[in-house]
C-alpha cells in the first residue's frame, strides 16, 4: 500500500477546497491501473466530500450546515471553563465538530485504467468548518 499526506492551508472559517487534481497526481505517481484511493481528513472540524464545486451550491451547503448546527447555540462542548486540560487558545467550535459529523471525513474513489471514477461534475473536496488553519489529508492507494 502507498500513502501520502497532503498539507493544505485554508483561508476562511468555511471553505471548500478541491483536491481532485492532487488525487489524480497521486494515482499517476503511486497508484496503478485499477484500485481505489481512500481519502481521509485528519481533523475533527473538517470533512471530505464528493460533490459539485459550484459556487451557489457551496453557499447553500454553508447555509444548511449553519442551520443544522449553528455557531454559538449553547453547545456543551463550548463550555470551556468546565473542560479540563484544554489550551488557552481553544476555540468555541462545537458547531464545526457537529457539522463534520453530518458530512463525514472519508471517501473512497475507485480507479479504473489509471483514471479516477468520478462523474462529470464531481470533485473531491476538503471542507473547512473551523478555519483558517493548516490541514492534512491522508491519501491511501488500495490495489485491485
């Protein structure tokens, strides 16, 4: 099995970054003709999804997530004074954890004849829910 760790810098509290080009490069360099790439986020306040990278859809996604798990909604995780051993700069980010749980943090993309098997409009994206931050995504090749 071949593994690579992507390092990405996000620039906003909510941001969708396409990593499809990096996946294609990974398959060309480390993969084979047939198999799959497992894409896993390394953070509890990010998600990894496959969807269309269309501006208005991403705006709708951000709105929907904010409706489902809004920031500052009296979440118990945000009671920092009641939590032990946390750093002084710990953010109140329960909403980001909950939003990540809704979206998921791992996808598997099939590879056939060296090509990612994605639909016409599909992109693999890292979704930042608590940025801006430095983020990591794990890529793992699984041969057929």
